[in-house]
């Protein structure tokens, strides 16, 4: 799958790097990273994999679990 990395939700490369950095540090979940980047979870997984980042599946902490639930409830 080819990902369009020119999402209108990402204005700057620095912002995208920050999102990846927060994910790597465990500060945000995969779902939250995708939401902030304006892409799907599957696209975010591909982006992280291509960047050499190990993708963590499932919540790692209670905060991550709460983020995942919040993100899921926001899906229309």
C-alpha cells in the first residue's frame, strides 16, 4: 500500500517527526499517532515500519488503553 505523506493535517515535517517521536517514547499510542497525523492506523503502521520503528500492537499502559478507547469512540 502506498501512503500519501502529504496529508493536509500535517503542515510541517517537524510536526510529523514529533508525532513519531512521541510514539517511539511511548507517550502516545498508535491510534493517537495516526489521528494526530491525519492518516489511518494502517498507514501509520506502514510509515513507522518504513522509518525503522518497531510497531507496538495493543495498549502498553493504562493511559494508552484510555487513548485507544477514546480514539475508537470518536470514529464516526
